[in-house]
């Protein structure tokens, strides 16, 4: 047996780990069955696996955005675009709206969104947001660190993801 494995085996034995056979191991006097690997496909075909990765931590579950708009998808062939956006402290998005449903997840930092007469709200790291679609709004990183946001546009071919407000348009 190579020296490395002899030393490793010696250390494992010192902390109470003993191998008994291929199917069991003993830890501090207790017999344990091995944990099945993530590659275990022994569950029935079509049945829910023992641990379903789709049952993760919910980030957002809604069909209505912050200002009360019902999310609606554009017609046409689907076109999904995702991106990682970074806003430096003090940076603004400019007044805009979206021609498609838009989801953002704040990875780091914070962003305050001004919805005009609908008020302002601040989104912090760890929060998801359905952005306003047919309503002008502007975001600003009013924090002290860069804000990093995963943005997902759920659109269609030919649909505009971001529509910037012309100077002549009133709120």
C-alpha cells in the first residue's frame, strides 16, 4: 500500500472511521449504510426521484409585478435572453420599460427602482423581482458596492426587451 494511503488510513482510524465491507462503514461504533450517489438511477422510470432538485428554495413565484401588472407573454416564436448585469454605485439604468416579461435576481448589492407616481422600492441581494412591463421606471444602485443582477428577458423574436423613454414622453 502506498505511504499516502497508509497515513490516510491511520488518520481515519484515529478519528473512529473503520471500513467493514463494501456496503457498510463504521463511524464511532455505529454501522452506517453508504449514501447512494447522485448517479443512482434505481428509482422507477418516470417516478419522482428521492431528492428532487426542482424542490429547491423558491426565489419568486408570481404572475403579477410590483406595480400590479399581470405578466403576459408576447406572441410569436419564443426568444429567451439571460444576462449578468453589473451596476456601479451611483449608476442609473435610465428611464425605460419592457416589451417582454423580465425577471431579475440580485446577486450582490442593492438597486432602488423609481416607479414615478407608484413609488420607489429597494431590492437587496438575494431578492428576485418581476420588473414592470408597460410602465416607465428607473433603477439606481444607491449602495456602496457594485450591484450584480441576473436578468432574464422572456420574450419573442422581434419583441423589444428594453424600451428607453424618449425625452418628450410624459410619465
